C-alpha cells in the first residue's frame, strides 16, 4: 500500500474580534488508501476540503487528528487495521512508529520528500519567477540530496525533454512560458526525484481544454512509464474519468462515497454523488438532472449528522434534522401556503435539541395533515416523530439523528449514507427511497 | 426579420507598451431575435473583448480601427470611435471631458437599458459596501426613473375600493391578467399591474395571504408636493433638471424612487428563485454565496427589460452543482423574458445546454457558426473538431490536445490564424484570410477547405 490515511481531520482555528475561537472543520474523519501504482481521484466542490486532504497526506499541513501510513507492506497494513479495530494500542503504535508520516521528525521527512511530490494548482504562482527553469527543476533533487548540483543540471535537461519541452528552455524564466508550458515544468519538478507518489492538486483547472488534453496525456504517459501512484485532486469529474482508477467523492469535509471509477461515475449510489454526476453538463445529451437546492454548508457550524441532509432530495427521518431547520420550514408553510388553515398568530419556538413548541394553535390533526401532505417535498418534515398538546401549546418532537458511517456495498464500494445502513437486514424498506 | 444585433467586420486593438495587441480581427456575427447565441473559444481569443466592444466598455487604450456594431439601425461603436479619433494618443482632461460626457450620455440610452451585461466575476462586479437592494434599485433608478415613479403613484392613487375590483378581476376564471392590464391602463394606474401580478403569481403562498398582500398595496401615503414632483418625473421619463439641480429636491426624488427600486428588486430576485428576497435585499454581497451573487448580477442585468443580454462566463466562478442551478435559471429566463442572449463561455458543454446556435472564436475571429446540434455532431472547421475532441468525457474516451500554442496576437500569423496548428493547412491558408463559406442550411465556416463545396 502506497499510502493509507485513517480518521484524518484538519480543523483550522477561526478567531473573531468579538467571539470565542472556533474551528473550521475543513476535513473531518477522512479515510483514504492508494495502492502501489494506482491513480486515485478525489473529487468535490470548492471548499469541500479536497486540497487540504492532499496537503495533510504528505504533511504540508499537520493534521489535527488521524494517522497516515506511508509505503507500508500489505501484510503489516492488514495487521494494523486489525489491531486498530480491536483497540490494541501497543501493536498499533508499534506499526505506526515504523510507517507513520505523522511521527517523523523534520529531518526524517526530508528523505520521505524524495518519494512524494506535489503539483500545485496554479502554474502562475507555483514557480519562482526569479529562478531559471533548470534551477526550479533541480531544486527538489538538491534539497532532498537525491543527487549533486552538477548531476541535477543534467537531469533537469533530460526532464524537460521528458515533459515535452525543448532542452534549450533550461535557461528561460517562468514568465516566458505559457500556462501549459509552466504546468509541464511543474510536473518535471515533481517527478525529478523519481517519487513513488505524486499528488496532483487541480493540475489542469487553470488551463484551456486543448492544453488540458495535452497535460492529461502527458500524465497518463508518465504513469505508464514510471508506474507512479497518483492522487488526482480535482473538481472536474471528466478529468478523473480520464486518469483515475478509483474515485473518492468529498462533500463538506467528509468522504461521501468511494469505489472503482466505473461504478461510482456510471452508477452513483450516494444521493450527493448522483446529483453531482447529473449536474455535469455533457455534450450532446439532454438529461433530467436532480438540481440541488441551496449551497454547500458553512463548515464552522456544519449540519448535524450527515452533512448533506439539508440539500438531499431523499433525506429522511434520522438524517440529522435540527429543530431550527424544521421550525424554519414549518413556519414558512404555516405562514404561506397554509395560511388559510392556520391564520395569524402561530409562533414557533425551539426548545432543547429535539423539540419545537408551536404557540397559537392546538389543532394537532391539521398540523399532521400538513406534514403528511408536504413531507415528500419538504424533507425536513419527515423528521417529525410525534405531535402532542400540552398546556395550550403544541409540541413537536423530532426523531433522534444517526451519524452515518461508511457502509460497504456488495460491489466493493463504500457509501456514507444511512440509506445503505440497513441494506443487509431490510433492503426492501429502503429501496423506494433510494429510487426517489 | 432583421437581426437584433449585427457585428460587421469588427476590429479591436489594444495599445500597450509592448506593442499593438490585435484582439479582434474582423468579427462577423448576427444575433437573431429571441435566440441564445453561445460564443466559445479558448482564453485570449477575444470572447470577452467582443462583449465589451458591444457594450462600449473597452478600456481607454483600445481602439476600433474598423467595423460596425449595428443595433436598432445605429452603429454603436461609431460614437466611441469618433471620440477616440478626436482625442488621439493623449488624453487631455480639460479638452476632452465634454466630449466624453456627451458620448457617455448618448451611450447610456442604450447601455444598461437596452443592452445589458452579466460580468465574469460576480464577486468583483458587485459593490461590497452597498446593499443588494440598492444595487439593483440603482440600475432602474438611473435608466428608467419614470417606471419607479409610476409604481409609487399607482399605489398612492389606489383605494381599497379599486383593490376590491382588482381582486374580482383576478378571481375570474380566465383572462384575469389581461383584464387587469386593461383596467390599469384605463384607470391611469400603470405600474400597479406588475406589483399585483407579482404577488398573484406566487405559488408558495396561500390565496388568502396573497389577497391580503394585494390589498395592502393600496393607499401609499404621499404629501401633495411630493406627489407633484413624482408626477413630473413619471411624465417626463427622466428626472427634470429643475429638480436635479436643487439638492433638497433631487435627494427627495432619489429617496422615494430608490425605496421603490428596492421593492422592485425584491420582486426581481424572487422571480429568479431567491427565497426570502425581503431579507436578501438588505444584505451585502459578502453575505451571499456564489450562486446567490450570480443571481443578483443576473437580476441587475434584467432589471430594465433589456432587448439584449450578454452573459460573460456566467458559470465559471461557481461549482458544478450551482452551475446546474444557474443553467436551469437561464433556460427559464429565456422563456419568460423577450430578450436575445449572448452567452460567452470557454466550456462548450455549458453552451450546448443553453444555446440555440454556437459561434466558435479563434484569434479574434469567428471561425464557425452553426446551430448547436450541428456544431457538436458535425463540426466543420478543423479547430472546432479538435476543440471538441480535446474535451474529456465521463466515459473517459481518449482526448487529443491541439499542438502548439495560441498565437501571439501582437503579430498574428498571416492568412488563417489557425494554419500553424492545423493539420490540413495548405499554401492558400498561409497567405489569404478565409472568408465564410455557407454549408448546409445554417452553418458558416471560415476555412479554405470548404471553398467551392
């Protein structure tokens, strides 16, 4: 196994002038594995934490929590996972001491830096404008003591040829190059120390399609020639489809689904993946897409339980609805569409973390009718467990939320959605919802 | 039927310290009435420059040596060009201020009112220190104060009795809306009908609440002298100089009309699918998400019922799920608004979804124009063919890059600008600029391969 991450989290502290320090949960409990010579795609919208995952994996950022094992034999990895599941701390530590990137000191990391490298998103800001190309490409070889300065110069020339640039470019400066050429230089720099793992952080998003195609073909060629593992971080799903073998889909700091490329892209299971795939415009195809309402959540106070539930078209009772969310929707309906039934004077207040008090009406029957009529469209209403009358007010009690985990599906992928939790015991009960 | 907009042989140059940058080299393009025309091309091919040229928003260092942009039988680039010729190389503030103001005034009659533009970055095209409601209201206030004045007046003249009649009209099983329009015209209440219909058409509100909201529109209170001023504005179509010159009066007019504009903003935003628009108009741009900002910018562009809307990369700053929302919105707008659209994008798949015809640009020229289906399935120009085969798909089909680089537009290649990268190029391509050849029913291609075919 090239690299394996367990429970990786990165919280960034957020300080405000008038409020206590809180944290932005950019990456929360992410697990990810890359086999030797495998290309893994990590897709997600901007702000979903995919770049942070890439940086945490190779310790350009120090994760808040979690473990990253690098270049670990499969047998040891299996033992590690078993020990971790059983809670055998000593055994876990023993293996982690040998393979964990997070337990390496700075000087030990330097040796690792030879084996992992990264291509950054923006080729206009990731190359030092005051260095010649030969210096840029040679820098990692010298700093990781891969070879001497003289050898580095020779190798830089070879590498320019390798990425499809003429050798006389070695004396040029980055500003003389176009975007595509710069990205080629960045790739040459990244492969200069013969790394085993290459992290590609949005390698083509700053480029035009015609140049993007050139770079994609270059990456494909390099991979076949050197057999590197790659982590391809991108928001462009078509790019992943072109290069990767496995796909991880991220949303709001969590992995939502992962599996073999063909399965995840062609037959997505998680409602988010489904919506994401249907949002991608495809030439020569008009399709019915599921349009997501709203925008990705704020990660300082993310939604409860499943982070996708407020936008999910098939969310149900236990997905994590908070009384605030339910009260807002209920208020909107009572004051708008159902104004004729309830009239003025209905007030909703949230009490505790599972109860809403409705003042001004005690007509449980009518509220129940409203809920039954609307709950297929307004999904938050599904979370209403019981409606009672007490002391002249109506109290609405919600279901308790369940935190989703990665549920394995029979075809080898894992999906973080409660729809798949009961698959083994009661698939029939859940099937209609997933069809919706 | 004549075109809504015709661009003829348009050339635009930018004078920079490093030489003259020939951004557009003879663009010929017609925008038909009611259509959505997509413009695709790589970065640096002049898509945005073309949009800016149509809007006469080119920076000072740009010049238009040749070409016309015909809109409503007028040449839009003539005025700025005349100005540029008079100014010459050096801008002398004192001498040229007057000409500049005259040009600006003449352009303002069209720009922003009859032709409007959605700019590339919703983040930077909104003013961060002004509220959303104000920014939408301002566009209407500047271009069409009479509309706002009519709306205020109509409300102030309406009595509960009139509103009861209005509601009976609407309650009729059919023809309610047409009857309402006629009623408003007959009773000198123009401006009322759109406010009433906005409430009436909402689907998420119970009918009794709608009726209540419509009744509450009646009887806007107004002092007699305020009414007099507003009536003058409504009649003259602009803010007359006798008010504009007196600070107290101009401020008063401004206050009343901008307040009304904010009401109109609420209606506009709601119609573009923003929930709780009454809250959103009080917010500032940083409080909105990317998708919301894009909707606000679109609302500003649509505020004056323009005849042409130019959208420059409307979806390139947003995520794919939000992009899907915006694309659906654009499709919905084009059925509800009687305007022609130009949508500029580097993403052919986005254009394929919304446009009727697509024009492909390369090095400042249109190389191919055709209906969407034709251009995607039977591309004729070698550049179009290669561009389409460079787009990766979800199926992971092999992609092919275009060899070489986009030409340096300070010294573009002679003949067809694409010939250095074109696999089919022959001698003629190096020396003679290709003209448009008509292929099939409605496909134009600028390539010598199609000469005589």
